C-alpha cells in the first residue's frame, strides 16, 4: 500500500495518467473501470492539488495508518519502512494517503456505476421525475389558485382599477380625436347608416318578392287563426275583452229583420203574460161558477127531498132534514165560501213553499235535529210528491241546493265538519237517492260485480293477521289430529312472525286488489247511470265549500265530494247488499260470513282510496297496498271531477219562470190533515226567522190563514160524535186522512218590461255599438269618457245614415 501510494503521488506529480490505472489495479487491488481512467486521474490530481502547499519543507517520509491502529512510516526515496517515527522527520502532508486514494477511486467508480444504472432505467427515471415535477407543479398551482381565490376581491379591484384607467385613457384620447373632427365623423356616420339602411331595405324587399306566395298564405293563415281565436273568445268567454267585441261589432249592424224580430219577441212575451193573466182570471171565474153550480144542485136536491117526503115527516125525518141542510158545518172541502177560501189559502201557501225553497231551507235548521228529520221524511217529500215528475224533481233539487248552502253557511265551521259530522241535508239527499227512486240505479251499478264476488266460492279475503293465524292453527290441528303447541291468542305482531301467516296474507292482498279493480271498473264505467240529483248536489257541495273556504285545495274539496258519492251513497250498499236490495235473497237466506268479510274488505280499500288515506298504525301490515291506494285515488279524483260536471237543473229539465203558468194541469199534492196542521204550526212558530221582512209574501199568506185550526175544524162539525168514548183515537185516525191540494199561485206573474222601455234599451245598445266601433279605448268606461273628435263624430253620422237607408 505504501509503495502504491508513493507511485500514485509520483505519477500525479508527473502527470502520467496511464500508469495510475495499472497502479490501482496492482498495488491497491481495486476493481477499477478502464473507462474511468481519465476521471480517476482528474479527481486524484484535484485532491492532491488541494493538499499541496507553495512552500513545503516536507521530508521524503510518508505516514500510513495500518488497521486503523498502527502508524507506519515509509521513505519514498530510499523505499525504507519503519514502525517507529524517525527523529526530526516531518511526514509529507501534500501527498494523498492510501485511504484518500481508495475513497476517491471508490467514489468515481460508484458514480460511474450509478450513472450506468440510471442510463439503464432512464424511462422509469423520466416518469418518476415527471410525476414528481407534476406533483410539485400541481401543488404550486393549487397553492397559487388558493391564494388568488383568497385574494380575488383584491385582484378584481386591482384589475378594475387598471382596466378603468386604460379605458378612461383610451376614451379620453379617442374623444379628443373625435372632437377635433366632428364634421367628418357626422358625415361618415350618415353615409354608413344610409348605406346600411338601404342595403337592409333592398335585401328585405327582395326577400319578400321572392317569397310572395308563401307570405300571402302565412298572412291568410294568421288572420284566419286570429279571427277564429277571437270568435271562440267572443262566444266562450263570460266577459270577452272590448278589443274582441270591436272586431265583431259589424255583426250587430241593425237591420230591419233584427229590429222586427226583437220587437216581435217583446210583443209575444207581453201577449204571453197577458194571456196567462187572463187564464188565471178565467180559472177563478170557473171555480166560482163550480161553487155556485154545486150549491144550486145541492139546494135543489134538498128541496126535492123535502117535497117527496113532506107527508112522511116525523121526528126522525126532521132530524135527517136538518143534517142535510146544514152545509155550513162541512169540512174544508165543503162548498161554503169560508171553507173554499181556507182551502185556496192552503193551496197558495203550499205552492209558495214548494216554489220558493228559501222558507223550507230556513225552517229545517230552526227545528231540533230529531224533529227536522221527521219533518223532512214526511212533509217535504210529500210536498214534492217524492219527485214523481220533472217539475217536482227540479223543485226538490232547488230545495236541496238552498238548504245545503244554508247549512254550510251557518253550521259548518271547518271543511272537515262535512265528513266528521252528519249534515242534515246530506243525509236527506242520500236517503232520498238511495230509497225507492234511486234503488234501481244502485242495483244496476253494483249488482253484477257484487254478485260475481259472492258467487266465487274459492275467494277468501282475510286481511286480519290474527284471524289468519287462528285459521292456520285450526287447519294444522285438523291435519295432524293433535292439539297445536302454538298459542291460540296472539297479537298482530306475533302473528306476523310466522311465514305461513305472511304468505296467506299476501295472497289475500293480491286477491283483494283483483276484486277491487273489478268494482272500480264497474263504478267508473257507470258514471252516466248515477242519479242526476246526486251529481248535482255534489257539484253544489263543492262550489259552496270553495266559496266559504277559498283557501281549500282541489284535493280537499274532491275528498269531501268522494265522502258523499262513495262513502255515504255507495259504500253501505257494497258492505250490506242484502240491506239495500242490491241482490236477490231467498226467503230466510243470509249472506255467508266469508262473503260479507270479502265485501267488507273491498269496501274498506275503496274507502281508503276515495279519501286518499294510507294504511298506517294498526293497519301497517297492509302498507304494501299504499302505492295501489295512491294510484286508485287519482282515478277516483278524475271520477269525482267528472261527476260534478253536470248542467244546471233549469237546463236539465228545461224549466223556467213561465212553466207553471202554461201547464194544462195544475200541480196536485196529496197531504194528510195532520201534516197540513203541523206545517202551519211550524211556520207560525218560526215565522220571524224564516220571513223576517214585513212585506214578505209568506207573512201575508199566514196572516190570511189565521191561527192553526184543529183536526175537527178541518173535518167539519159533527164529524166525530162528542159523546164517543174513543173520540181522541178516532180524531187521530182521521188526522191521517189525505186530501188533495191543487197548488196555485195567489200572485199574478210579474209585469214584463214596458214596450217603450224595451225599445229604448234596444236603441241604447245600438248607440253603444256605434261608439265602440268608432272610438278607441280598452274599456267601455274609457270610451264613453273620452271626448269624440270631429272625425269620429263624422264616422258615427255616416253609420247612422247607412242604418237609416
């Protein structure tokens, strides 16, 4: 090592780079790389140069450390070596030691090997560097972005200031240029604008010329479409806008035919009123003549009897004669003037009650609930002959409508009161339409599908988990012949823990859906079969509730309608078809419990669907049907909306104010004496509430009738023997006697409009039309308040001349 160290340092001093590689391999035993020879030499030379001093008194001895423990001295000139330091010898420090040589050579070799390794894996290194640099760049970008976002307000302000400065500077510079050349700028602008306008005009004009046929068709289509739309608005809108009226005002041009037709209608109406009034007077005269003829005939018969039996007079014949001539003691149907006036007064009273529903509507709610129910079931339906013809049905519906509006106005505080309570009018309407008159309709609507459900012996629907569980346990016991170890009494939750119960329940639910769909199809397809009265009252109910509760949604109103049409009208007939004569039952026959349960389950689902009520709480096990209920409710919703879409009774029955006046036969009702007395008594009892105005027609009629008569005065004196021990029971029995009342109005038809007033109205309308056609304005008030110009006055005069021609 010492020799090698000496040789290396000498070769470095000589600059011999070729010998270094050999010395390193032979003397040091290092694995050197020939390609690094120059690098070895350069690095060793640089290291030696760093240790060389300019002035050196070094001896030829060098100092080596062997095994990091022992010093060894070697003379590079004499090549002598000793382990003891010679006296006065200063070791060379400008030469590289063996450790330094080995370190430098090892470092160069390692650098070379590392370089070769990198060259061999250059692609991976490039990727690694790219990823690292990308990470660093992205990191710097995100940091910069976050910084800029944080400083965004400041950056925007700086940018705004800078842009504002540049723009103001540019604007000022440009303004100075333009201000210095105003005349030239104006001239250039005018030339450019003129050229652009001419070019656009020529281009547009040429386009129109090229598409002339298409433009004509489009204009014709648009004008026709606009005219049709305006015409639909004119005939369909309740209050069409004035602009539309102005377009069609020419249709109102007065012609001789129009004027003559309108005047002729007016004259005919006057003639009808006059003839009705004349017929009423003739009828009164005829009635008076009947009375006089009856009296003459009666008196003649009495006189004849007296002459024939004059020779046989005795006490008995005298008493019989007295009874025959005592005509003034007959009942209300007697021929005396007083009795006749009494009868006519009651006929007038019941005609007024029948044709003016306000009185009975108010009277119903003045009485206690139990008393009003009995009154409605007897007197009211009797008064309207149980709607036996169109007139009575029309008048009964008007009563239902008035009474329902009165009840909603005075009794209903919340919209749900109709559902939770038992409204009197609703109950009366349902009872009437589900009775004998509407029974056939319910039978036609529900009988086929109800019979189909009942005839299906395999259909077993049970939605009660406890009942299904008990049935399953009983079935197991019957199959095994042994008592089941399962408990018999369980809760719903415990029953649902059994797979068999859940499966049977799901099967029942599926069957329930299928059967319910059949019932729904029958109901929805039979809308036109539903009684008009039910549909009209549903319409009145919806509109009255909307008027009192304007904030109520459409769904809330339709649920109330559904409560009437389905729950109150149809549901009981589905649950108990035998009780409503929906199906034919044999004598002593009954519905099987399974059949009744099936119908009850269907009715329950339909009830929930009609009210949009989901299965929750105790019915949570049926929650799988909630989606089905929501879908069915939408169908019910459309059904209820369609059910409310009916015409008014006047249009349905074609009845107006003159109908009673032109009928050949007067309306007749058959009412018992007891009902007449009760009605008279109730009217007097509640007179202040139902006829509060002093000049009310009812007050006049009640005043003419006087106090309430008793039964005997109706029947006439002597109808019942005063000494009869059963007099009271006889009177009660006789009070059930029905009499016929030919209803007539005591008051003549109201006078029609005067002929002159009618003509004046026609002329006024004509002038208004002329003003609308000639003067502009969006409203009639605006047109009438706007002063007319001379040109507009000339236009109106021109129209008047044309009309006069």
